[in-house]
C-alpha cells in the first residue's frame, strides 16, 4: 500500500481553485471551519466521507480538478 500524498495540500489547493474561504469550503462539505483549518494545517485528515465529498467536488471541476484527482485518488477515475 503506497502512502497517500499530503492531504493538507489537497484541501488547500481545492479550496483555492474553487475561490473559497475555509469557512465556505467547510459549509460546502458540511463540516466546521476549525475542521477545515486543521486539515489544511496537517493536524487532522478528512474522514472517508469528507474525502468522498472532496472527490465529488473535484469531479465537478472537470479538467480544472483532473490533476488533483489523479494525484490524490489514483485508483478511482
């Protein structure tokens, strides 16, 4: 099993590409602002459910999120 790339980078890059604040991304994912802040600062990792929601956001971005999908979810197209 290979190590997953740093999820804090995924969360920050997704948020920046969507043009959202941490608060707005938290609302979109149904979590709290401190949760997103902890993810971005590497103090916690998204739950499996949150990762699924992040993957769906990336799919919705189409080409703009394709590189992140390949990097962070290589097994799932």
